[in-house]
C-alpha cells in the first residue's frame, strides 16, 4: 500500500501514483477531444491542480473495550439470563477488558481506512508532463 494517494482537480477517484492520476484525468476530462479531434493537447488546460492524500489514522478510544464487553454480557443475559429480566451478577473484569482491547487492537491493525485527508495541493504543467511521460500525445 502506498503512503500517498493522488487526485486531479476535484475528482473523487484516488490513484496510487501521480502519473496514473494525471493520465486518468486527461483522458476523462478531455475524452471528447480525443474521440472527435484526436490528440490535441494544446487545447487542454496549461496546468492541472494535483492533490496528495493520506489515509486517515483510525482513532478509537480505549473505552470501547468496556462497551464491547458490556454488549457481550447483555447478549449472554438475553440468551441465558433470568427470564424475568434480572441482570446477571457477572460484570466486566480486567481480564475481559484486556481481551476485548486486544481484539480491538488486532482489528484496527488489519483495517485499511477508505477515508483520506488532503495533505498538499500543487500545480502540474500539463505540456511539460505530457512531453516527459506521454510523448505520443504531443505528436
């Protein structure tokens, strides 16, 4: 997984590389030109605004371990508890909370957030980029 993801202008699609983001933007934004007139990069914008994004860090409070244990105990009471509704005398213990926190930490460690935050924006010279990375479009 790359550290940064890229987008052009205000597109919602994020790409693993700046190169892929620019190429996708030029094709998408100027598809009609490509189909109707062939490659005509001189009609394309002189610059493109690029945005670099980083996946957000998951932040979950340690109090969620208590919530998880309480939910499990409530479910157990619903299934195995007193039919008159008297809650079980079982309360969360340090061992239960530690196990729940270990589970939460393991899930978070393996979770890849979709949500990203923009970390920087900058301009790319379209003509210079085309000459360097996609010269056949300048022919």
